[in-house]
C-alpha cells in the first residue's frame, strides 16, 4: 500500500511442495517474527481462488492479535476487481464456557470500531475438548475460495512446518501472523 511502511512479508507454497519448501517458509516466518514483521503464508492448490466469492476468517481465543490484520487483508481483497463481489464470513471458535464473555468482547470491539465487521457476518461457535478444530474448520469452510487463519510464533514453534499443512481439505489458505498492533480506523 502506498505511503505505508513496509512491515509485512508474503510466503507462498503449494499443496504439493516438499519438506524443503515448508522448512524455508517456516524459517522465513521465524526471521520475520524476530524482526517484528507481519507474516502471510499463502498455501494454494489447484483451485486458484475459484470464483472469488467467499472468504472465511477463523478467529480463536489464542490468536486475537491477528484478528485486525486478518480482517484488513480480507477487506483489501474485496477492494480489488477480482474479489469485489465476495462475501466475508467470520467464524469465532471459543471454549463453550467462554462463549458469552467472548461474544460480549467481540460485540464491544465491533461497536467501538476496533473490529470493522458487521455482527451479521459473525458466527460464534462454542467448542469443547471433544471438538477437533481442524475438522470444524474443514466442515464449515471446505468449499470456500479463501480461508484466513491466524498463527502465533508459539504455535509455529510447537507445530513446526506441519502447521502450514493443517486443514488439508481446504482449498486456498492464507495464514496470518501480526507482529505489530494493527489499528483500523
């Protein structure tokens, strides 16, 4: 974006890339994190964004710091000719015991403009320890043209390169890690 400091990097990989490419992407994300640079990892298959009509954003309790950047990049896509007719759906998955407090938190963030979305586009999903998060995402978003998921430095450290192979049934996935506070006005 013109006039904005360069603070983000995009890595790309294919569903068919080997471990060497996954390791390069993982190492690049670690270096970007150390330099406080936002990381985007686009994993694509043969779908090539399909009809460009749906973008699903998945928020969870452990990656709130990514929410604004995930939403911002989705709205930037909507501003392009290819994505102008797309719909953004936001799924927020939280432990069942926390749903009401998280719903209140998200509603307050929406009403104060800290999350620039409409409540009608937000779907809150209660989860339990029995819920397989990967399966939940795949069941809801398998037919989506682009799925946006957050990741943290801690998750990357614990999962390693396998993090970017999660959600194998999804078409194109954009993994997002915000290293700077993103304020949307």
